[in-house]
C-alpha cells in the first residue's frame, strides 16, 4: 500500500507589527529603537487550519535585522507537513515619511524570503525553534542598504505575509 499526501491548503497569514527604525541623517543622528509589538494576525477561516504568529527579536535599524521565531498552531486533529514558508512585505505605514525623507517598501528587505522547511507539526502550538528549524530559515526583515536618508522610516509599521505550503501527513 502506498501512502500519499493530500494537499490541504497554501494560504496567507497576514500580520502587522510596529517596526521601529533608526533613520540616518547627514549628521548621523540616530533615533532610539523601541521594542517590537506582538504581531496582530488576521487568519482566513480554515478547518482544519494552521496559523502562524510571531514577534521580531529586536527592532529594525540600518545594518540590523529582526528575526521571527514563528509560533505555529495546528488546529486540526492530525499532523501536517509544512514544506515551504514564504515571507513578503505587503504594505507599510510610515507616519514620519515626508517628501524630503520618504519611506517605502523598497526601504525594507526580506532576507531568505523563501525557505524549504520539511517539518511536521502535530496538533497544538509550537515554534520554529522547538521544531529545530535553523535560525537562518526563519523569516527575517531588515532595511535595504541605501545612501538615502531613511529617517522617514522611524516608527514605521510593516504588514507582512507568511505563506505556508501545508499538506496532511
């Protein structure tokens, strides 16, 4: 008898987090970073479902990225395989942005935007770290290397998409 995997879903988990950013002016004035707030997810109604939520491990500044040890919850009755995780920046709200110091999505970058995970998640809640997923495969967001003044990104809020490829195990 041959076992086959039945695809369940590949869906988006949309989350937003406050992303404090240090702006660099000509005189190298740095704005103090504030801690990340908890991600506030919005999930599609799925049964069975898998959800992911997380917090950045630190604030984003030029030359300093934030890593997300996602908390993954399997709401179903059996184990699921998560083969891929893709992370994108969907939108940005940058209240400090001005015409002279703009802040756009192009000021940020997802490092390793796509990861092949190959993990099994049993019913309940766990983290990427508890599943022994190498830190290099966790979603990571940083600032793009730019000669432009990025002070308009101070206190920006990013909306992130996490797309999981999930199959029944």
